[in-house]
């Protein structure tokens, strides 16, 4: 019985060592031993006032509104900006 148990232990050790060597050759070892590339930095989010495209579009919109007059809806019949208020009679 003792010899049989010894044969089983030696056989298990051999099988384990063979699989361990195969894993090391494939590169499946521990992560600490692997060479990894440095992590890529996360893309930075920008606030709207830092975004050049947003500011360019905003300036373009403001320039379109300025020469045409007011930016009020066309159905508004109130006094125009800069005009004198009506005087009571």
C-alpha cells in the first residue's frame, strides 16, 4: 500500500511539473512577471468654454443674429430694443 501511494504522489508531481512548464512557455505565468504596456490615459473631457469648435459655432451664431436685428420671435409686437417707451397722453 505504501509503494502504491508513493507511485501516485510521484506521478502527480510529474504531471504537475509538465503542465507548469507548458504554462510558463506559453506566457500564462503570473501577471507580475508579464510585461504589460502602460495604461492608456483616459480622454479628457472639456468644458464648453474650452472647446474650440463650440466657441467657433457660438460666434458664428451670434454674427448671424447681429446684422438681422433682434433675436425676438417674429410674432412679438412689443417695443423694439433701444426705442423710447410710449408716452401717456
